[in-house]
C-alpha cells in the first residue's frame, strides 16, 4: 500500500515527517465528539463543559478528544486503549502542537477557538506531528511525481463510485477546474483519461470502509483524503452533501466539491497541510464555504516540488494574497464565529 501521507501540514523546511493519514482503526465514540449533527443538518449541543479545560482536569469526553488528536497524527505514543479523561501534560503538549499547526493561538488549553477547530469538518490526512508547521508542508521524504518533463498526469472519475444527485457532467467540470488551478502554477499538464483503470489520478466517492484502511465517517467529520505521490488515489466521502452550486442547495451541511477536490489534488501532488488558514491546503473547511483559489502559500509550496509554470506570475494572485504567506500564519481570525457551524459527525 502506498504510503499516505500525512500531510501535513505542511511542511516547510525542514521537512516534517508524516505518517499515513489514517490509522488502520476507527475511533470509538468519534461521533459523539463535541458536537453532533444529524444527516439533515440539525446540530446538537455544544459540549460547553469542555471549554477552558486545563491541566489536571478530569472531564468526561476528554478521552475522545485524545482519540481525535491521535487520529490526526498527535499523541502517537502509547495505546489508544489507555486514553483517559485526565488532562495530563502529554495531552497539553499535543494540544499546543495542534494549535500551532492549525494556526491557532497556542494556549495549551481547550479554549473555545480550539474546540471550534476540532469540531470543524476536515481532511482525513494527518497533520505533522514531528514539529511545528509554519506554512506549507510535504509528506515525509517529500515525494513528488518524478517523471521527465514536461509532466502530463491523466485523471479520471470512477465510472461507478459517483454521486446520483449531481450530474456527471457537473462533477467532472468541477474536477476539471480544480486541476486547472494547479496546472496554472506548475509545469504539469492534467489530461482526462478515457480509461479509468489507466489513469494516474483516480477520483471516486466512497462510503465507510472502502478497502484502503481509511474508512470514512458519515456526514461531516472527515470529508475526503488522498494519498501521496505517486499513488494518485483521491477519495471523497460519499456521505457528505456535496455541492457544485450553493445557490441551488439548501442543506446546512453542504460541502463545496471543487474546494475539497482542489485541496486533495494538492496532496496527490505531494503537499501536506498548511498552517496558513487562508491556504487551500489548510486542513479544515466549514460547510457552505468555498475556498478553491490557490494562495501564495499553496503556490510556493507546490513550486518547490515542480518549479513554476513559465506563464505564471505570482502577482496574478488576488491582491489580498500577495503578501508574504508566512505573515498570515498568526492570523487566527474570529473562529468563534464558526461555532454555530461547527459540526462534527453524525448521530446515526
Ligand atoms: Zn488534506
Ligand atoms: Zn480512501
């Protein structure tokens, strides 16, 4: 099995090490984490008793948060069966690293901002656990598609593992736009393959356990995952309410397909997760939110791997994004505004 990656958050130099994005295990009680959301989008109670939990506390549910952190690459030492509800020093360190890698204020406490972040839907690829990510990152060993230039990668949408409520034409158009974004900044051409089996990059929608050891989890929670080069696997959770047009979609838990595919293609190319909140490669994405335009951070990261498309000029990126990518690392933003939206998993 190809090594997946962890993404990570991306790495910067020096490279952080990633492990497989998903552990070969499911997380007991994961669907009770912090908040719940039913398949129709009804949001459950916020676990207010967890807010501002600090060292020495013993609060019911903390073990679930430990499992969550473990799942995304933190708290890797020790067996998950030993996780307790005690807020110990190891947990505090993990929270601090999580806050740092997610671009949050580092407090080592379960403040509201951190709980909101944990409750946000996200990519299934793990974050870096070996160090602080300050902007873009790569998988361990910095794998890339090592082919003679000019590189052409073919892609195809599964003929069978697809959606029945969005037309194939619209789905493929969203996927095409996502690939085009990356092709504009690096010297790689993406071509749609007629034969799915022959494609370098294979996209599909899957539910639950779909055979790669990284089962999906239902509505929200983990939205998608992809594997590091040169696997080419890009999987989307079929349980999400995917959308290519929020204008025609009423669901509160609708997720923008193009944004997520753009993010996952970043993994396919070798990028991990970025700590820059505005970056496409940041690990989480709120429902009904579109974030598909590459930022300076995304572009700089992928160009380290492949160089620049000769026709691309960094100045062509939106004005607001042409400042130094690293300067936005500290831009935490009013995450609390997301609390309402913060969903986590399905009650089912
Ligand atoms: Zn990701
Ligand atoms: Zn998968």
